[in-house]
């Protein structure tokens, strides 16, 4: 998740983002993923409060936590600088993304506490705030040019329907 989040943020903020940091993030995540199904990532399982199985972190897992925290911090610092330096619609878009990712990220990060203690991941519900604020930013500030996406979806849907309908018609009435 950290490299995709970072990629999203720098692409949102800059017309031509520095691809070196994006690539480094993806390479680090690929390295971590190579060990996800090994005892280096998860040593075993434990019970925490109402959850019968919760992972016990292995020696590589702290790299996941560090990656998340560093990327999360850098992305939010970049968004704060952008908010201070800009005005208008783009600034409002970034404010909504900042609020949503800040609250959602902190809520999601509480999962890391559960890996090391018996504290249950009860704050996960607040990650929905991220989805709500991004949805609001998309609809109200046209964050991702939603009209273009909807128009293309409808156009491709109609084209696909006509193609399938003509194929069925031709095959049904063939002599």
C-alpha cells in the first residue's frame, strides 16, 4: 500500500513527479512481498481479545511498519507544502485528500499496534473516512475528472453492447 499511496499523492501534486522515489518505493514493497508467506514476516498466530487468530510479527515485518510510516509522513508533508503554496480548486482537492488520508491512515496504522500487543484493531472503521472524503473530492471538486470517466464508461458500454448484439443477431439469423 505505501508505494501506491505515495504514487497517488505525488502524481496528484506534481505534473512530472520524481519517478526515482516512486520506483524505490515499489522495489521495497516487492522485497517485502517476497517474504509475506514466510516465518520471516509472520512467526505465528495469537489470540487478541475477540479475534481468535492475529499474526505475530517476524523479523521483516518492522520494515513494513517503517515503510508505511515514512511514506505516510513524507506524503502528508508534501501535501501540506502544496496546500500552503497554492490556491483555488487544486488546493481544495488536496485539502480533502489530506484530511481523508490523515484520518484513514492513522486509523489503519492502529493495526500495527495489534501486531505487537493485545490491543484490538477497533479503529479500522475510521478508515472509511478516507473513502468518504475522496468520494466527496471526486464529486465536488472533480478530483479525477469524473465526468470524463463516466462518459467513457457509457460510450464503451454502448459500443460493447452494440458489438455483442450484432454478433448475436448475425449468428442467430445466419443461413
